[in-house]
C-alpha cells in the first residue's frame, strides 16, 4: 500500500502563521484513510478546531468553499492538488501529498515500450513531482533525451499533468517523439486524446505500462458517435457546474443562445455533482452539453443513454465547426 507524506510540519506552520481557528480539510478518497490521524495531530499541536470534508475532491477546481463558509471556517486545507483557481475567502492552503513510492521498477518495465524513440516528453501527477529529476536521469542513462513539460498559467509546476488542461504537453509537442506519462489511465487517456504524439503510460500503482493508442482510437470513435447522435436532437440541456474552478456561466449562456438561434430548444441545468443518474431524470432532454469539467463528457459517456458533448463538440453537432477542426486541436 502506498503511503503519502502529508507535510504536517508545513501545515502546522501555515496554521500558526495565519492564526487559523477553524479549519476544513479536503482530501481525495485515497488520502481519507489518513484523515482521522491528521485531524488528531493538528488539534494536538494547535488551538484550531478541525473538520473533515467527506465530499469529492477531484482536483484543484473542486474546492469546498460552500462547506467552509457554512462552518465559518477561516482556512481550507486542500490536499493532493495544486492551486487551479484564485479563491481568497476563505483562505486556502494547497499541499501536494507526495507519494512514498519508488518509480524505478515501473521505469524498467517501460523500457521496451520506449525503445523506438529517443526524444521523450515527461509529465506526471503532483504526487511524483519530487521524483522527476530521478526519472529524467534514469532515462538519460538509456540514451534518451528528456524534456519535462513546462508550467503554465493554470499548471503550477513544471512536469505536472492534470486531468483537464494539456497545454504543457502541447507546448513541447514539436520537440519530442513520444510522451511518457507517470500516473493513472485517467491521465494517460487525457494526454493521448489531447496530443498528436504517441503516449506511453507508466502506472506505478497498477504496475503496468500501456501504449495508449488503442484506448485513444476507441475514445475518438465514441466522441464522433456522440456528436452524430446529437445532430438529430431537438431538445438540449447545457450543464453549468457550480464548483469554483468549473463555473462558466458566460459559456453556458453563449451555447444556449447558439442552440436557440439554430431552432433548438435549450435549457441550462445547474449542478454541483454531475451524476449520470441525476441527468437521466431529465427524460425529455435528447442531448447534454457539459461546460464544467471536460472529463465528465469523456469518462462518463457510456453511463448515459443520451449523448453528452463538450462545447466544441456541440458546435460540430450544429454545424458551426467541423470534426476535422476538433481532431486537429485535440479532443481536450
């Protein structure tokens, strides 16, 4: 079982510096096993009152602001992701939660899949960023030229990959022959459908190395089928997410107006958690358009009986863009 360094000393220092008295801690599901001990440690070393959020914690866009305000908390501690959106009320501390995991075994396993390429683009999840230089050095001993993805406006660290923004990968696409992604299939699939270069996934948790080409091809076909099905829809629902990093009222309103101008019926559905079972209750809707997390449309499509499109895919469905435009820019 992989354990994580929760940087408790850094957290205690931040709490003391900010004079926080009531704290809400957000942890991804994989870290919730350490929540009770973490709460006990904080309350033992500070005068703060600690609350633990049981809600989802999918990324830096998913900050429990409403829970914190309800509790009158003066600090949110968000583990496992980097800052994605600017929020100042309440204060937020983002902590990495570094994985205590040796990556050399999975790199050795990846050698065969990487044998045909010399120029490698390297990216990983935030939990392994502290190991990137070790990874780069190991690959260099195999004769590889390694380029670590850059940080961007929304990506805090060099070498970091997140599920919804692949700008850093696209920035070095012309310099490399293949991408090596250290993470889960979630990140490997996202990288493969966002870029034109081959993607090799090295998953240290599942202990497997996968060339993502087949999964990419399946996903591309699924996205085209969803668009084709939506072409014949008359009644659309545009999904407006309420999470701080996913809320885009301007885009939702724009899409509704464009659909109406095309003679379609369109409504906006406001949702915190976008769940297939909840969407299925809107029985008269024939197609959904998701303006929140883009991965929902890709990852949950098979769980819905009706097509769920990304905004650009919706424009293809109503004739404002071509499928070739989407493929040229990457699905994500």
